[in-house]
C-alpha cells in the first residue's frame, strides 16, 4: 500500500509539472487547443491511442464482453487496430490536417460550418458535442472514483476530488501541450503495464496454449449456446468501436494538430502498434475470465457484476508492486481520455459559441475548469437522465458527424442540406433506436445511426444546390 501511494504521488506530481511547462508554451488559443499545430508523430500517435482507450475498456468492456463472447471478442480488438487506428490515420489524417488549415477550423463544429458555409451548423454541432460528451467524461470520473476507493481505502468523494483536482490543474494550465505530453508518458505506462499484465495473467492461466484451451473448453459450459450473444451483436460492436472514432471530435482533433503531413505515416504505424498491445491485452484478459471463474460475479441484487471481474482477477494474480503499476495503467487510460473530452466540451462553448477569438484563451481555460467541476457533480450524484446520456453518447456523436465529416473531406458535391440531413437522421436514429432496441442492443442502434447517413447525405445533396466554386477551391487546395 505504501509503495502504491508513493508511486501515485510521484505520478500526479509529474502531471502537475507538465501542466506548468505547458502553460509557459501556451500563448494563443491555437496553442491551447491544438498545440500550435506543431505536434510530432510519436506524441500525436500515443495521444490518439490514450484518448481512444480508457478504463471503460480495461474494466467494463473487457469483463462483460470477454465473458459474453469468449475468444471471438478478439475480433473487436482486430477491428480497433485495423480500422479504428491504422485506417483512421491513413484515410483521415492527411486530408483533415490540410483542409482544417485551409478553412482555418480548429474544432469539428467549426470545420462543418466552414465547409458547408452555415453558421447555424456550428451551433447545432456544438450543442451535440456539449450535451453528449460532457456526461461521458463524468462516467470516466465515476469509474476512477470507484477504482481508488477499492484500492486505496479512501472515500469515493475524496477519490473524485483528487482526480478532478489533478486533471483540471494540468489541463487548465497547459492546454493541448500539457495534454499531449501527459498522454505520451501515460501511454508509456499503459504500454509497459499491458505487456507485464498479459505475460503474468497468461502465465497463471497455463501459458498461451493452455489459456487458449481453457477458454475454448470452459466457454460453452459457462455460456450455453442458447445464451451466447448473436453474431450480429459482435459485428455491431466491431463496427461501432472501430469506425465510430472517425466521427468523434476528441479523436479527429489529433489530426488537426499534427506538425505537417509528413508525420502521418509514422504516426499511423506507431498508433497501430500501441493499439495492438493495449486492446488485445484488455480483451484477451476479458476472455481469460473463463479460465479463472466458473460463473460471473454477482452484485448485492444477485445480478451479474462484470465490472468487478477484471479487478478481482488482477488482485488475485498480480504481485503487490506490479499491481501499483497496473493501477497507474488504468488511471493513465482514464485521465488521458478525460482531458481530451473536457477540452473538446469546453471548446464547444468557448470557440464555437462565444465571441471573438482574441478573448477565448481565458474563456476556454475558465470553461475547462467549470466542466471539470460539472463532471464531478454528475459523477457524485449520478443523475438518472445523465446516466442515459452517457449510454447514448458514442452513437449520437459519431452518428451525427461521421458522414457529413467524411463527405466534406472527400466529396466536392456534398451540400449544406445533405450534411444537415445526415446529422439530423444520425442523431434521431441513435436516440430512437436506443429506446426501441434497448440498452443491451445499443451497439446495433449506434451502428445503424452511423451507416444510414452515408446514404442520406449524397441523396439529399444530389437534389440541392452545390457548394460555390470559391469555397471548394479554398477547401481542397
């Protein structure tokens, strides 16, 4: 326990130090939000990966999906690596970097407004970002609070306050410079921790061959064929978690900020390697629950509590000193995702809805602090409607933005009416199908909400007035 607390204190002090360093480099709004578009390939790549994978992956997704699907859960990992990481950089990176600079856009709402020449589109997109990403950040705070409550024997409220204080401090001080540098060091901890974690857990399960055999043997006994999830649910999870990142503002922001187009290929390779280690470790550990448990753990109401399975597995298999590193792994995954979410949420108000840019550096710092506090209140009181918004967040945001953003990058004929229709249909489907199909089928609802707008945008665009020649020359220069 003493070693864990000491290691945590050093880690948090380092995060604050990086925030102070970042503050000295931050002079403009562009510096704060995009690091002056000067971020190199390694830092950009790791920042993308750490924003992609949070504690939700290691604790909730890994436990629930690993138990439910067994070894086929690794198809999700493969999709995240091939499409969510490598293809995202290769397909979106260069074009996003170039066009966002041509249009002088710093955020997803600004990009959509400039590309389709409609100020109201920026307002609508900013409201979607604010409404659905802020609750998502609160859910990460909530998970961190429980993690520290269990492992350090401190109250949930105190754990929340510590995490919020540290994250808010380095984010408000240093902006994107601090966020990307802390992401880089947090990413190194995640990378090393995952390798050690995988090696020890697999060793405890009987080695690679033995662990694979154990899962294959036990899975049909633990989850009879009649109760196994259908293949289309797995396919929707692969699609949602892999291609969904293409429409999430906190992920696309990483492409805006790279130094130049030459770094994209290197960043793509680094991100792919990083993602492969992180996501395969998480999901393979989830599948390995079948080698260590005979049934899912239950909560006080007698229902399966999948969130407890991975922490319980780690406590049972990890040596004390290494367990401290694993805690930092989960903490790093969450803080990096959280800082990007808060920054993007703050930008929705400070950059997209406020006045002249000259006054926005102070405003975005203030709003970042306000949103951190609001995230604490949401996590602390767990308001029911907010919990629903958390569940809706991924599908609503990606469903709204993915098709208008991609068509805006690659298709000159995409029109304002087409983009607006795509956003409206994506958002409406994500919400409606979530309630029609139920929370258990939310990946299916989210996937449909992402796919349908790809038909809506070109259909409506083909019947509406095309963009002006001047705009297209500027955007595609």
